[in-house]
């Protein structure tokens, strides 16, 4: 009988020790993921006058925020002109502040993807909220997804 009681006590203690870190891990980690696509034309969209534009591959996409236009993060577009690896773990930046003070800037000249396009000026877009995704069995990661509103050529 004493052996069973010791076994029960050991198992209870083991469960308590294992469960404590899991309970702490259930507080969601907030991540903001910025993703989108850039196409090779003056407004960065997929269609111009009903004609498909080629993707803007290997373009440097920067997230710039605030009145000083500070560089916060950046990504490079893939062969399809897509970027999805701008990720932020904001500790003191609210989603409202991000959406109102930040822009995406394509810092690669358009002439790089099409020599007939200008080499001065850059594509710029405000960002917008797309949605939330919660990942993990215990809702460990809360991902807010944002993306470009629409790129326009700026000086």
C-alpha cells in the first residue's frame, strides 16, 4: 500500500511540475505579419488596363514608420513578387499606431524590372488590417496579418 501511495504522490508531483510551464505558455504571444505582392508597373498592381503585369522580383520592401520615416523592418520579394517575411513582435506599438503611421516602401527602382519605367521615385503604400490567426493547441501565438492598401509612385 505504501508503494502505491508513493507512486501516486510521485505522479502527482510530476504532473504539477510539467503543467506549470504549460500554464505560463498559454498567454498568447502577439506577432504582426506583413505580407503582400508587388508588380512591375507604376501602381504596383496586378492588372493595368486589363493586361497582367509581371511580378516585381527581388525588390526591397521596407516598413517605415513615424514622421521621421524610420526603417523598422524589410523583406525581399520572391520570383512571384510576393513578400511575407516582415514580422514584428511589438511590445509598445499598437495595431492602430502601426496602421496610421507606417507605410511600405519599395526601395528598388522600377527601371530594374522594366527599363521603360522611371528610375526615380519609389512605390509606396499605406498598410491595412487583413485578419487575425491564432496558432497552437493552447492559442500560444496570436498573429495579426496586415498588408498593402495599394502601391503608388512617390518621389
